[in-house]
C-alpha cells in the first residue's frame, strides 16, 4: 500500500495518530465543567493531578505522587495500596484548595475492574472529594489494605498520618 498524498489529504492531529489523546473523551470531560482527577500509572509510580480547564491551557490545582508516600512511612510504588493512599493524599490536598467535586480522567489506560486506577479513585472518594464511581468496580478491601503484600501494618499507620 502506498501512503496517501496530494492536496486533498488531511493529516490528523499528531497526538491522535500516536494514540496518546482521545479527543472525543477529552471533550466530554471538559463539557462537565468540573475539575478532572487525572490518574496516570507507570511501571514505578502512580500520579494523581487535579486539573481544571482554562482557555489558555489546563491549570494544575494540586498533585500527589506515590513517591511522596515515603514521608508518611509507606514505600510508594505502583501497587494497589500505594494507589489508594496516593488518591487519599491528592484528595486531602484538593480539599485544602477548595475542590469539592472531580471527574476521573484515566486517559488511554485500560481500566480493569478492581485495578490500580479504581483503587486510586476509591482513595479520592474516601478523602472527602466527591467523584462518581460504582461500587462493583472497586478492588476488594483486603487488596486495598495490602493483604496480598508484606508490611500491611504500614498501610493503616500511613493512612492515619495522611488523614491526621
């Protein structure tokens, strides 16, 4: 096959071609006129940013990373308890800035039932910020508390320090 060329060929947006941005989903999130909880996970960390739309560009209100959990006595990595505590920390920071409602923005990541992304959303909801979610997609409480990992005592201590 040959690549299309000529004066009538329109090249799509670069971020759409690369599979980075889903513009239809982004438009629907922006129409909600509510700050977004942008949740991104990598192989090492979980990052949560509370972002609101502005005409000159998106404005980050606050952010929390699982790397910050070491200040609260928990080894922050990319696992379910770390995601929950990161969401809890982000919600605490957002509530301090006056944010009451957010909408989850998971981007192009695959949202798996009971996964890390939904543990983070549960942390945001438990932190006092309203976010729409269904109870059937959340991970089990034992998994959120780190029952499948070593050192689950650290989880409850860290949660108390964050909420403290």
